């Protein structure tokens, strides 16, 4: 199959270019390095959080738990969560296309969520590149249930591969149908944080925050700098990546 063209690469990134919000402000939740996210303040109204991929830092989950949200945590790579909180509900499972072995499908995750009878919910995931196939497998009505999304997207160094490019494009298009990207940040935690793909400066790892389309007005593309004032380098020893070109 032919490799993606420069215009296709640029078109892909336009799908996650942030829009301004008419009413909602942005806030930062979590620590001042890897593990913190910039989100629409709507997240503070969410009483249930699905948090997939915990790793060594739970500052994001802990801050929202302290505000009263119940946190459904999923991670098959750790034995237990590093912090304790009565609002944490931990499952030693990863998010997979189907429930088998160490993995749990989103259908089953969603059953856990609705058992909490939430009024408003948020989904956060960081699953090291497995996000594309599981999002493609999600039921649209499950995705549309969430007010706010905090997403980590990986492996952009593979965008020159047509099959991978199409998987990423399908994922971004699916998210865009129900949610609007409102914040974008390049994660600089990897040894190689960016490269050129068809002449386009391409971060290897991106953080994107979304707000559901019916929850605000989006008057136009955001003019905020990338990184913005609430952003912090994931690796504090390295300067943050500037994405204003997008």
C-alpha cells in the first residue's frame, strides 16, 4: 500500500487540533510532570472516572477522588495501585478488545461503570499504543456516555506505515463524531520525542483532551499556544515541544 502523503499527515493532525470553548475553562489535574493532564473544568462535575493505565503515578486519580469521584482503575502491569483511597476501585486488568486472560473488554468495563449509577463520567487512558484497536471496537453509545476524555496516543513514529496510519485516522474520526478536542500537548518523556514524517514535525506521543459536543459551544479553533500556560513538560529535565505549527 502507498505510504501516507504529506497532505494526509497534516489532515490527520487537523482532526485533533484544539477548539476553543465558549463557556468552559481549562484546569490542570494531577502532578506537574508525567501523570498530570489539562482538561475542561467539566471534569470536576464528574462523579465517576474510568482510569485505564495507572503505572507509578496516581496523582490524577487521587486529586479527583479527593473531590468525591469514584475511580474505576484498570492496569494489568502492576500488582496494586501505589496510593490508597476509599474511592479507588482497582482491577488488575488491561483494556482489551475482548475479555480474556489479563484483559477486559469495554463492554465489561462499562458494566462496572453503570453499576455505580454515575451522573457524569470521564474516561482517561494511557495504554502504551493499544488504544487504537480498543477504541475502534468501542460501541459509539459507550463513548458518548463520557463528558470528558483524556487520551494518550502513542507510536506516531509509525505513521509512515499505511495500515497504522489508517488505524489512527479511524480512531481520531470516531472520537471527533461525539467529542471535540480542546487541548493538545506533546509528551516529551520518550528518548526521541519527535521526528519528521513526510516533512511534517511529528511528536511520537501526544496527549489530547476532549469535551462532548453537546456540553459547550465551540466558536472556532483555539488560538492558545501549544504548550499553554497550564502545560508542564512530562520530563521536567527536557524543554517542552512546541506544536504551534499545527
